C-alpha cells in the first residue's frame, strides 16, 4: 500500500487538473489494487518459501567444499531466479513494445545468463577472498568498453536491465545465498562478505545485453497494438489478459519450482514442516505474480503511457520535469526495500548514520535522477554523458569509502529501482518520448539506470561521513 498510494495520489491530482485520463483511470485504479495484493502475496511467498531455501543452499554448497558444484549451482540459481523476476519480465514487455527486433523471452534469458555467471563469480570471490572493490572496478571497465561499441538502442536497455534485475525476487534470494556462503566460509570479514553479491550480479545483465547489441540489428519500432483492447469493458479488459499472464508466469516460475524440488531431493535436508513452507511459499509467489502482472499490464503501464502522452502536449509540457522530480522523491520513500536498507545501514554504522539522513539523501538523489531522465527524454541528450559521470564518481568514491559501505552501496543500486520504477515510471517516460516525437527505444530507456545509480554515490558518501566520525576507514 505504501508503495502504491503516493503514485495513485499523484495520478489522481494530474487527472483532475492537467491530464484527464478518461477510460484509463478506472483501469489504473483496478490495476493498483491488483498490484498491491499481488506484490503483497508475492513478498509473503518469497519470505516463507524462497529465502530460507536460498540461505540453506548457500551454506550447504559451501560446506561440501566442491568448487565446481558450487559454481554450477550458483549459475543455475542465478539464471532461474532471474527468469522468475517480475521486474525483468515487465522490462522485457516494454522493450518489445518499442523495439520488436528483441524477443521478450530471449531478452529475459540473456539477462538470466548474465546474472547466473556473475552469481558464480560472487561465490568464487568469497571462497578465494578476492577484493570486491577491485572486481567491481574491473567489471565496470569491461562494461563501459563494451558500451563504447554497442548501438544506442542497447545502451539504455542494458543499464536498465541491471537495475530491473535487482527486484523483489532476485535480491532477497541472492542475498540469502550470499549470507549462507559467507557464514560457512568464515574469516575476518565474513559479515562484510555477505554484502556485494547483488552488486556483482547486477553487472551481468548490463554486459549480456550490451554484448547482444554486437549481434542484433536494430529494426524500426512497430505501432503499439494496445489500442485494440480499448473497446473492452473493465472486467473483460483484465479477464482478456488472464490466459496470457497465466502462461507467462507458469513459464517463468515452473523452472524455479523444479529447481527447488531437485534441491529438496538431492542437496538440502528439509523437515516436513519446512517442505510445506517451501510449497506454500511457491503457491503464494505464483498467485502474487499473476495478480501483479494483471495490474501492471492492465492498468499501470497503459495509464503511465497515456499520462506521459498527455503531459507532453505543448500546453502542459512545462509540468514534465516538476512531475518527474516529485515522482522520483515519492517513489523512493515509498519503496519497502529502501526502508530495509536504511535500517541496515543505521545498524551497521552503530547509529552514526541515522535513517532520516539516509532517506533524505536517497530521496533527493532519486528525485534528481528521474528529473535528469526526463530532461534526456525531452531533449534527446545522450545517456553516455550521465552514465560516465555517475559511474565514474561511484568508482572514484570506492577509493575513499569503507569496504562494507561500498558493498552495501553496490548491492542497493537496484533497491531504489523497485517495481514502481520498472512499471509506472518507465511507461511514463515512454509515453512522453512518443508525445514529444522522440525515439522511445533510445531516449526513454535509461531511466531505471539513472535511479539505480543514485545509491552507489549516496551510500558511499554517507560511508565516508561515518568513517570520519569514527576516526578511520574499515
């Protein structure tokens, strides 16, 4: 509820003032209810069925001392959990809407391969006690080298994929895997080592999509076919989407259910009660993702697109950047994962960095990020300049920031870019891009990347403040 209500209020204010949505409004409101209930069920399912399995798999694999098995399972888990990630599925649908050359399932699988490979790398880092800062630096050098030779179409999509991957399914499971591995591996920095898993894993999708750009040839966007459903009634509109959504969710979560069954039979020991929790968690997850997708496809994305198109008209175009700034501020403050992150940093710093300070820093940062993304959409400015400046600053700060805060910062790169960013904000940007006559495939994508870049800088700056207060670096 807290995630959705600020956006609902903002949409209603715009509907009754500058941008009347017409038939899109009731669909948006029904979609919002489905979004809230679906995401709630999904998070409960992940909490009782997915996270305990992730932690148990991580600790069991490490205790077996079989490096080949550990890396193979790490890759498989990373791939399958990414395919099941709702944010990635939503991103793929929106990419296909403006760049039909990219098949949605192919894009999801390519992103999954990237995540799987880097989950295996993250596990290897803990086992061999490699420097996270050095690995991140080398990875982002590789990313920007690839980006220099990739068509513009794939630049924004690639960096957005890195932000969308770190969603409500992937982050908890991969972090649980990291906690399990670090706990068994031990060592002087075992607590620190449990961070950094997500930060490394989010590099994989960027590299994978950028490398896809070497082999795919951009095609002209096709007309949006969403208008064909305009004549349907409210109930029929959502029922019409149900078979397609059920098929997509079954294809995404089916491999995850099979993987968990194999873990239960051959790798981890679970009591009857734990097995029941795992099964119930998967059922909740399935139902939640179905409702989530119905809400997103039937209400959130169409309303965001329509709203962007209305506000991009010459008489109301002056509202675009103020609305983007407000949207960025309310979305990050309403994101549940951000509240978890701020509590985590407050505990790690022993109260030296207060939750309120961090919320303010993230809110200002994400607000500016969405505002800059809107500036890009309306002017056609190159994403390159902003990515180089932002990531350059983040990599430079690693030199002066305590190692734990660097790990938390890169882990939390996708925390701010939660479900609301990959659904409503991206659809809003696509609508604006079409309205101002830009190229949505190039101009609109990159907004999730801008949001995901903010915590890399904000949290490391706070880490440096903490280091100065405590009189030294970790």
